[in-house]
C-alpha cells in the first residue's frame, strides 16, 4: 500500500481546480481498507471521478482514490440479469458494456461522468430514469464497524438526488461494489426531454437501446460543456420541489414559469429556468461563470478559483430567493 504526499488533484476533479491532497492513496483492493482505517478518526475523502465535487482549498487529509474494478454477472433468470460492479469502474463504460451484452435499463443514463460507486450516493438520474430503478444492493466498508456490509436498495432511502449515504451514513463508509438488476428485454423510455424528437429526426420508429443511448449522448453533447474542455460538475443546483400553494403564488407573478408535478401537493421547477430568467445565464467573472447554454452549470474556463465559484453560487441562491421566494440548494459537494 503506497501513500503519496502532496499530490495535485487537478487531473482528478472535473472543475479542474488546482488543489493538493495532503496524502493520497490509489485504492486497488478492498482488502486495503481495514488497515487504512486502523485509526477510525483519520480525516479522509473518498474520490471517484471528481465530477460532483467543488474544491475550494487544499485537502489536508487522506484522499482515497477509488480504482476498484470488475464487472461480473452473478445470476440470471427469465427476465433479469444481476450484475455486480467494482465501485471504481467508470459509469459510462459500464453503460456501454451493458449495451454490448444486451442488459437493459440504464441506456438513458449514458454519458454521466464519474464512477459506479458514486451512483447510489445521489441516486444519479437523467431523462426520467434513476439508479433507484435498477439498483439491487450496495456493498460498503463501514468505518465505525470495521467490516463490509451490504445494504439492499430498499434500505438506501433513495430519493431525488439523495440517499442514506448523504445523510445518516455520511463520512462513515467506502462503497466497494454496486449490484444491479438489469432487464433482458429492452423496454424503451423515450418520452422525456428531446429523446423522441431526436429519434424522429433520424427516422427511427422502433429504437433499440443503442439508438436511445446514442440520442441521449447527442443531446448531452449539444447542451452540456465537456469537462475536458471547460471545467464543470454538471448541474450545480438541485431542482427545487415546492408546494402547489407556493407554486400558485409564483405563477401569479411569473405566468410563464415551467413546472412538473411531483405528487398531489408538490411540483418541481427546473432550477435552470429560474436562473436563466433571472438573467444569470452566460455570466462571466474572470475565468469562472455560468455556462451560456445551460444556466444550471457553473464553469471554470481556465485557472478559476473554487471559492469564487462558491461565492457566485451563493449569490445566485440569494437572488433566486429574493426574486421568486424559492430556496435553491447545491447538488455539488463543496470541500
Ligand atoms: P465524486 O465527485 O468523486 O464524489 C462525489 C461524492 O461521493 C463525494 O462526496 C465523494 O466523497 C463520494 N464518493 C464517491 N465515491 C465514493 C465511494 N466509492 N464511497 C464513498 N463515497 C464516495 N449527475 C446526475 O445525477 N445526472 C446527470 O445527468 C449528471 N450529469 C453530469 C454531467 C456533467 C458534465 C458532470 C460533470 C456531472 C454530471 N452529474 C450528473 C454529476 C456526477 O457525474 C454524478 O453525481 C456522479 O455520480 C459523481 O460520480 P464521481 O465518481 O465523479 O463522484
Ligand atoms: P431538460 O430536458 O432541458 O429539462 C429541464 C428540467 O426539466 C430538467 O431539470 C428536468 O428535471 C425537468 N424535466 C424535463 N422534462 C421532464 C419531464 N417529462 N418530467 C419531469 N421533469 C422534466 O434538462 P437538461 O438540463 O437538458 O438535462 C437533461 C437530463 O439530464 C435531466 O434529467 C437532468 O436531470 C440530467 N442532467 C443532470 C445533471 C446533473 O449534474 N445532475 C447534469 C446534466 C443533465 P430532472 O432534472 O429532474 O430530470
């Protein structure tokens, strides 16, 4: 086990922040974990693809960079295959692997950056599909208990960009494997966003899973900045969910407001719409700012500073609160 000192994390976070880890370990075997946590109080950060993190300063603890690999089909019946995946596998590569093997259910989640191990933490989602829909169980090393535990999906409290890992278990675990139940028969979900329009444009009437994945990739590439070119962590804010009563008040003042029903008493408002309407889209502050095609995405165009992005985010939050009375919350983890 090789622990290195003063390692730059710039290549390992999609915002491209130039910060240093006090110490750094590339985790290649889960058997290393008990000795890493001999001291249970060691300050640590588990890093996957660094695509949901904003670093505002050097990290003065141990960064455990997840490289646990492996994709194994563990069982199969008439309708499903069960697949167990090492937490350090790249998410999009896993999606492509599933398509090659005719395992279905996550094609709408194509091109989401990051690792498989991080996927249950915020219950990643896009185009009407969430990890919740395919998750079987999560295996993790529990630091306080010094043992590996497996949590069934129904016990992970998966909600909109939320789970037990962001709340009750926060900072007490290292996810080592994630197990999925995937369909053997493709069941397309193409009503969300522009998927059906893109398929129609191509003259595709009965899409395959690969067609859907390609459509999602095409839409994402046209709307979202590629972190290899412009530093970002995807949507910086969650979409606010508000009561129907509050929504009616907002709608009186802003009749054009976009909304989607959540349940009988709540609606979701796209945070991107609020930020765009409030005039923030395309804001430039030196090297940082708000993306010009997607108001939900804060960007680092070069050698921007994490604190400047954080300050901009909180200025946007205050402005949206005073304009619409709606509280935005960051989706990105700020360190
Ligand atoms: P990291 O950023 O490395 O870590 C995120 C958090 O999880 C940190 O707190 C970290 O400590 C913790 N963590 C990571 N791995 C482990 C582990 N094995 N054990 C314990 N803790 C761990 N998200 C969506 O939901 N939907 C999208 O459509 C989407 N699109 C995106 C588009 C772009 C361009 C970008 C840059 C990001 C997007 N995201 C999206 C956000 C991000 O990709 C996901 O949240 C992803 O799951 C983060 O994975 P990661 O490995 O990069 O996590
Ligand atoms: P979009 O299709 O322009 O839609 C804007 C917003 O409206 C989205 O936030 C989406 O909410 C909501 N929406 C659209 N159609 C909906 C429907 N039929 N039912 C319910 N809600 C609907 O969004 P986009 O920005 O291009 O992103 C496309 C998808 O990729 C979205 O699902 C988004 O969440 C996901 N994405 C996530 C991140 C991230 O970092 N988290 C980054 C980029 C894209 P939802 O967000 O709840 O889906």
